[in-house]
C-alpha cells in the first residue's frame, strides 16, 4: 500500500519519521525545497521530548508520480479546494485522503473527491519546525494520540489500513462522532492557538497566565455554547469530558475552570501555536478557519462570540503588521472580562 504525507511540515515530519521507522513506505511531500533537501540528505531529525533521526523519502510536489492509496493531508485548510483538486489524479481507484488539519475540513474535501474517500483525524499533540528537516516534538510522549473518523461510505479495509499506519506512532481512538471530535479540537485550537498567537506565547502561557487563563475559559465556554446550539455532541479529549469541566453558567463554575486549566494543559504547555509559527515566518495564518469558524457558526445559531470575534480581529492586525506578537495585547481584551 502506497502512502504520502502531503504538506509534511512540523507535524508531518514527526509522523513521517515514525512511519518510516516502522517500515511503512511513505513519501514526505513539501514545497519547501530546503526542507526536502535536508530530509533527503540527513533524514527527519526529531528533538524535544524525544530524540531521533530517521531516513525518509522526501519529494517536491512536482516530483510526485503514480498514485497513492492513502494521502495524509497536512497543508493549511484555507487552500483545500486547490490542493485537494490537484491531488485527485494521484489517488488510486480506492484511494482516500485523511485530513489531519485544523478546523472542520472534511465536508469540503468530500465535496471534491466524495465522502467515500474522505477520512478525518484529530491530532492530539504538537510540534514546531526549527530548521529544514528538523522538528521539535512539544508534547510528552505518553500524551500522544490520534482521534480518527470517516465520512459515509469509506470501506472498512481502507479505514483499517489508515488506522494501522497511524498506530505506528501512537494510539488511535476511533471516533464514530467525527464532528464531535472536530469541535473538541476546534475548542482547543480556538482557545490556546488563538490566544497564544495574540500574546505571542505557548499553550502554557495561556493556561498559566492570570489574565490569559480567564480569557481562555471564557473562550472555551463560547465554543461549547456555539457547538451545542448547532447540535454538536463534543467528544472527550484524552478521556476528559471538556464540556463538564469548562462549560459554565455560574461564576463559581467559571472559577473552577480557571483553577484546573494549568493542570489540564500541563503535558502540552510547550506547544507553540501553528498560527504563531506562521506569523513569525511572515505567512498568512488560519485564524479564519479556526476562531473565524466559531464566529461564523455563532452568527448562524444566534450565539454571541465576543472573545473569538476579538481574537480574529487582533490576529488580523498582527498579520497585517499593525500589532506586535506580544503579551501586551491582553490589554486589548480586558474589557471582555
């Protein structure tokens, strides 16, 4: 079975290293020539909470040939219509695309290639690229997991094949409630990636900062309120019922959420938001596909989203160079507390 990781950046390099180490034939595909050359010449170098260097097969997109049975999609989902359309000719007759992206990308992918070819996977760990061919794993090894589901019609043998390949790295939780898993990950990303980008910090800076964690709990409550209004049943996150922990209607329950937040995020405190990584590189980020989705659905369901609205506005100002990547940006949110 032939597989590819398309958009093998920080996360894809880590996954590709584990798969290659397990003997799974996989092509790591990225348009960054320096990154591809480093992977070819030195292998995938993983540091941080683990240390390893693994020989891998790396390609530029224009070097792709033949067809793949499984394509793990790890590009920014804002480009999905163009990217998925370009990948369609490289899918085998029964080939599938597995989205490991942020947001809620599966419906759009299914519109292009069909639901019977579309799977989704929530990544429950983080990584940062620090040099071509090198990625820092920022989550504890014992906290790594995938949560995987599928659209209607995906053959069981293809589903099992994808699951087996992902299990070469870490445990895979099968999600019958794929949209619930997606919304749970959206909650994490909107809160910790969104606020982390606003303040120019890591997940731990959000969960442990006195003011930031107050905003974080309010942000989580907004996402839960929007999702529940839309009929979403949030999936557990690493075995924890996040709605029970962080959805509140009273000041006492809100204070409880603020108190437990540092402990809840302890194993992921070193994650640097992917949106912040993009802004540091001068690249556009995915705020409209993360916090912007919460705002869009909030309007649709009649639920106010002032925290997410402000995060979107501030990150756009950062992206346009009108605001620094700094904790000073908390002052622009104090009126929401």
